C-alpha cells in the first residue's frame, strides 16, 4: 500500500470510525452515511462531531435536531437537509427511531 493511499484510508477511518453514540443509542457508519437508532424522544448521539437528537414524535412525523438545526420529517419521505446533513427517517415509534444521515 503506498503512503498516499494509506493516509487516505487513515483519514477516512478517523473521520467515520470515530463516531460516538450517547447512552444506548446505536450508531453505524460507512463511507457515505451514518444510521442512528435512537432510543425514544430526547435521545441524543454524536455523529461526525455534531450533536443529533430526536426532539418529538407525532404519529409518523419525527422532529430531529442536527447541529442546532431542526426539521420535522415524515417516516419514509426522501432525505431533507438538516444542518450539515441530509436526513431520512426510516422508521419510528415511541421506543425506537431510525435516522439515516449523509453529508
């Protein structure tokens, strides 16, 4: 592996592998997206250095906040801009909300 490729791989691992979840939330990232499973309303996670949290659930609409920007998203709708990310809610109930975030 040449030095330039190794540096690129290391930068990618540090950028995406250093994602931390708070509490019992589950965060899974690859090169393009992070899927965060929040454990209910007011659950929060750190994703790529910014805070992401679920603010409210009303039926099939979920209000999330990412890096201080709020957006209400209907489950299953195409991704919308929230802070520095595109966000899509793939499923939600009072105990588990799954959000896909991409840059």
